[in-house]
C-alpha cells in the first residue's frame, strides 16, 4: 500500500462511531496511521478564542472517548481539530494529506441525504482528490463481499486494482449496467427504425460488456465473479445492493470529468440515497497499480 494514511472525517458521536471503526479497521489492515478530522463551524464571533479553545477541547475529548469505547488507543491516531467551513476545510485537508481513503458517514433520512449531497460530501467527492467511503451501517465485520460497478472498459483496470488493494480479503463481484441511452432510443425511433433494431443494438452493447468482463476477470489469479445488468443503471445497481451478502458497492470513476465537477452524477446520487449497503466512490485519476 503506497499511500500514507487513512482519513476519518467525524462530526458527532455516537453517530460517527462506525466511521471511526471502519477507518481503524482498514488502517490497521494495512499498518498505516488513521488521521481523524473534525471541523468546527466558524464561530459567529471570531474574536472569541476562549470559546474556540473550549470547543476544540470538547471535540477532542469526545473523539478520544469514542476511541476508548471501541478499544482503540488514541495514541495510535492523529486527531486534527480545525475551524471553518466543513466542506472547504476537509477538501484542503485531503489536498494536503493525500490520504488513500476518506471515510465519512452516510445518512438515511431523505432530507438529510439531500442536505448531505448538496454540501460536504458532494464537495469532497467532486473535488476528485481522494476516494470516499460512505459508511451507512454499524461495523460488525470486515467487508466480505464487494460489488464493483464500472461504466466502461477504460476505468475498469484502475478501479479493480484499487479496490483489490484496499480490501484484499474481500470477494469481488464486477457488474456493468447496460442500457440504450434514452436520447439515442428516441432518435432511432424518430427516424423510423424498427424497435427490433433497438433491441439488436442493446444486445450488441450487452455482448461487448460480457466480453470485456470475461477477459478482465479471466486474467486474474484469484476468482472474481462478474455480471452484466440489463436496465437503468441506478435501479439495477440499487437492486444489487439489496442482496444480504453484499457489504459494499464500489463505484469506478466516472468517465465524464465535466459531470464529475458539476455534480456527482445520477447513479452516484441514487446510490448514496438508496443503496442498502456502504458506498465507495472512486476518483478518476486512480493509478492502475492500486493504492
């Protein structure tokens, strides 16, 4: 593992206990430090250093108490308490530390998800500096079965290499959702092409995906399974996460840099909102060599 550290971004406890646990588990697996970051909102009165000092002390005590509660020694971690806008500060921390992974909490309630996607999480993901692991469930065991969703052959080797290096003990299942883009379907029908041509085009796309996934997994020494999903990607990938055996879904980097910068993309947003398991969102510049 080439990267220097794992970053866990925490807010309040016990809500973020699972973030600490998952971050510590992955860091310990690779023998690297865990850096814990907590951002205090910029105070209304910037000339109140005593209030800031008190808030920093309270935040550090809460983090250390949470670590002790789960059997971790605070001496094995690095705790950063910063003040400012959480999205901006976390992005700056990621730029400086360049961690292998940032671990954050995912919310369940729709209104919280909307707020989450519109603020801290979206900005950290969209900054495209570090892969982000969104923890949705309490930590009971290491990730056992991981679904890796890819959206094309170009991104697959890097995504597979990264996830395999990050979670070497997990069983990987590659999936690619195939559908004819709505605009293309409408254009084909508008010019009078029969629906049979549309079906044939869909079959060609599916066969190409099958050939690529078969070749990709066949070259691996360890067994990695694969599956082509036929249908709208968001719905199909969400359905896959509902399998009780799936612990995590990892998204390979989106091929569109513009989409990545402007918003996270409909598939990522849907999975952050609807996935029944934790979600790992990769970055576009992940090296093929892995971590």
